[in-house]
C-alpha cells in the first residue's frame, strides 16, 4: 500500500512522510502540511504514537484498540483503495500506514486558509443581518444551520470535477420543496462529468435547461438569511466550496426584483420600494429605445415646446439619434466595467466623475446632445436599482436590442421586441415553475408578496410556485 501511495505522489515535494516505530513495527504518517491542521495531527496522532513506542510492547493490544476506534482522541476511518487514499491526502486528510496492512487509517483534520465572515458587498441592507457567505463551505453551512435549527434541513453532498473534486451541497427543507424539483437537481448534479468547477456559475451553466435564454433561471445570493428564507418557501439551494455565493432554484422574475430588506422594513416602505424598483427596472431597458424611436420617427407626439428644445439641442449634432445613443451607451458600459475592475477606493469615483466629464465634454464638442446625455444617465442610474446582478446584465443586453430596433423601425420595432420578450418570459420555466407566476399564470393568492407586500400576519401561505402543495401553510391565520 505504501509503495503505491508514494508512486502516485511522485514529484509532490510538499508531501511529508513521518516514520514512527511502534513495538518494532514501522508506521508512517503521510500528509501535506499546508492543508492539514498540524497542531491537531501532532497532539492527537503523532504524540500518542510516540508514547506507544516507548511503552511496554503490547502490539496486539494496540491493534485491538486501533480497530475499535479508541487508540486516538480524534475520529479516524479505514481506507482500502490506493487511489482513494491519495485523494484523501491531497484533500488535507493525513493517513497512517502500517507495514503489512492492506489498508490505512485517515483523520479528517483538513485545514485551509480562509477569510473571516464579513459584510455582504453586493446585497447591502440598512436594517437586517450584515453577514455574508465566504469561500469555506463548512463556515457557510454553519451560517445556514444557525438560521434554521431544525432536523428537516437536509444536506446532500456531491464531489464534482475530475481534478478539483469540489464539494457541493444540495440544501433543502424536507416536506416543503417539490420532490420532482429535488429529484431533477440531484440527477443533474450526480451526472456532471467535467474536469472541474471553480465557481458556482459553472454549475448554473451546466445544469441550465434554458441554455439560450438571457434570463437567469437561478438566483445568486451571498446572504445566509436570503437562503434560509428561500428554503422556508420551498426552494432548493446549492452551496459550493470555494464560492461565497449560493444558488437558489426555482426562481421567478418577480423574486429577482425583491430584496431581503423588503421584509426588514414596514410593509408600506417595502411595497413602495418594490413598485419603484419595478418601474425603474423597465425604464432601464426601454427608455433609450423609446427616446430614439420617438425623436426619429414619431416627433409629432412630442409636445411642441419640448420638441423645439430637443431640436435646438440636436441642431449641430452630426450623428443620428441611434448613433448618438449607441455611442453614449457603449461609453457608459465601458465606464461601468472600468469602475468594477480598477481598485475599489478609486473605482466608483472614476466611473461617476468620468461619466460627468465625458458627457459634458461630448455635449460641448457637439458630438452628442444634452437630452441624450440625460436619457442615458437616467437609464444608467435606473439599472443600479435592480437588486440581482444577473437580471441587471440581462436588461443591459436587451437594452441594445431594443435600441437598434427602435432606431430602425420606430415604436413598432420597440413594441414587437417587448411583446417577444414577454412571450419568451411567459414560456420560460425554472425547473418546471412558470417564470412570470403569479402574473402568467394568474394566481391571485400569490399577489400578497409580489408587486407589493402585505403585512406579515396576512401572509399565511407559501407561494405555489415553489412549495409542495401538501404543506403550503406558513403560519396560523
């Protein structure tokens, strides 16, 4: 066994082979120090072994205690296959090999470097918990267990990736989620055959049935409270080691427009913010195309005073309204991306100041008109109100499609595109759940927590989009 292990670990210069002689028998501890809790290894394994070596020779008694699990103060397990043993070693589990035995004992004391739990960076709230997931899967599971202290919180483990062997956990509340959704997700995770996954978005892409839809069928979140709330709604979560985010499924369009802070504020404030968020989300997608279509093809519907102002602003502009809009939108996207990539202390300043300076300079140079700068600025600000990044990226992409159609076909092109997007959303499913429910299909019962939020004492039932029909009651009326 030892020779086979050494053969597979050839050229692994960071592997340590610590030899200890016990009662005249050669024992070998094999581990990689950088990913092992070496203090626990020396205190609970190496030191007791050395103590045995200096005691009276009772080899048979030692082996009996070893087989009964009482030789060491920490748990240990047998492993027989050399390939499995090597996987354990490179995963941070030291093994004890004893000459003449066809198996080894391994200790689950892996220790990886990790950062402390910190505030959420992408899903900020003023009122409510501030903690966010980190890259360590065990820490993330503990954060979730801290929120839901119930035996019905189930976790199923998968090791995905030929080379990475990444730990992935499927988490759900038994009795709340739909069995067919759970079975489908288990089948997809169990059948993945890839070299490796380095981010949870890899999983989302591999598991997506709607490969050609720009709309996300998963919800990304870095907040444990959002995952806990979703599990109690009957949804299923996926946690992956090495990623400070979780996946939630199924998802609806309206769920992606909700924020966890909607529930930490009063229902008046939460409902008002939701309506504002929905309005400006739509504005971020269609405002530039409407402006270009109306000023190019349908100027007669603009009030006379406003039309004169717009015409005066565009008098010396050498480009069409469509070209103007494309120049400004692409510039805004470049500034947004630059603000994301450069160091955080200056990133936001560069994106905001850069937009103001470039916009003002472009107007003074006669390249674009002031009304176009205003429209693009409102659109850019409105896009930041979308709480989930994936949906925001989709709206930013569709904005260009609508813009081109509005600049070439006028309002007819915009309306055709909007109806096609709506038709696609009405047809779209996230693991069998209609993407636009409760709007399409129309489910009045679920409107208590969609465009607005009723007081908590009246939300007695869970959404039928996610929950098993046998257990829909959330609380007593």
